[in-house]
C-alpha cells in the first residue's frame, strides 16, 4: 500500500506527462438568462483568439441546466468552435444518456467530459439512476459509441471530498481510466506539489494519460473560500491570510490572486504539465491576464 503513495520530494519528474503535447482549454457554465448568454458569447469571443483546443460546458443533473447546456453547445458548434459538453450520469437512465450521446454524435461533437455528478438531496446511493459511478458512464459511452468521443474524466489531486481515504480515491480514478478515458482534468488547486504528487501516485499505479491541471482564477475570496470548503479544494493558509488581510480591497485581492495563479501555472508548465484547463466562470479578463503573464500565445499558439 505504501508504494502507491508518494514520498514528498522537492522536484517532480512527471515522466508520464512530459510526452504529451500541451493543450489549453476553457470551461463555461450555461447561463440561465438571455443577458447571461450574451455575456458568455462575449467571453468566448475574447478567449477564442487564443486558439484553445475546446470550450467545455457544464451540465446540471436532473434537468436543472440541461437545455441551456444544449443551447450553449449548439451556439459553439455554429461558430465552428471546438466544444466538450459535460455529461453527468447520476439520476439518469441508460436511455436518457444514450439519447444525449446520439444527439452530440449527430451534431459532430467529438469530446465529452464524463462525470458522476452531485448526488441529489434525499436520494439513495445510486441517485435513482442506472449509473453508480463515473467509470460506469465511461464504459457505457464506449459500449454505445466506440471510439467516437474523446472522453475526459475528473481527477482530484487533493482527493475527492467524499473519498474514505487517498488510496481509495486513486483506485476510483484508475477505474475511470481503465473504463476508457482518454484524458483527465483536475479539480482546481493552489498547491502545485499536490498535482505533482498526484501524478506520481498515478504513475506508481500504472495510470498513464494526460492529466491536465484545472486552473481557477482568484477574484472573490469569500465566494472562493466557501466553494472550496464544499468541494474539497484546499486554499493554503498563507494565501488565506493574505486575502483576509486585504479585507474589502477587491483590486488588491484580484492582483494578488492573478499573481499567485500565474506563478503556480508557470511552475506546472515548466515541470511538464500537459497544458492547462481554465475555469472561466464566464469571465475572460482574469484568464486573459494569466494567459499573457505566461506568454502562452508566444510559446504555444
């Protein structure tokens, strides 16, 4: 058991990751209003000039944002922009998922981000659907569509908040890969070492696929802290203390956040991460600043 968990080191070898070509992508969430849709379109227009591989679009289980997801995906496709819709399976039947896969396949969508999704409140362990875990969804996609879709799955460098322990979470991740995943996108984090150690653990378990760091700009510390506590993403104490010291000085929080995330992203790329996936929150300005700080257009575009 101990052999699967890495010993902390000062450098990361990243043998499994350095062989992959670096790719960059952006995540959107489907807006609930027409004005929100216009804001999303403006965000995409600005970020599209960086030639990302794709824009992913989140998906609400149980019908909460599904139609808006389809609307957003349709608009991206109409603009000839690469897209990777999220597809969560909790609470869904096989027939429901198959209909969505058929829709995306017929529309020329070639990427899927396959997720379990959040368990609906009051539901049992299965969420009332045909799928227990994300690896079940990945296997179903492969059975129904073969190799049509490039499938991305979620990875948790600081481990899933519902995991009983780190080793169990790593084994769960390996099952998703073995079911047919092509790549992984991580939950956001603010410790590069957490990512390096996660990759090292995967290598020890024989897991080999691109593990792309998820990057979340820091804009509103109060909201970020609340969300991070809920999803299990740790904000290092030194960052929390600096942010708290700024109080209501939003401009200083923003400047410091962009600096911290830029420096971490640079370290990730320098040590072999196979690209970056930015959680935009449908806002382009912070992502643009980080992108420019990293000189990504000069190096990779």
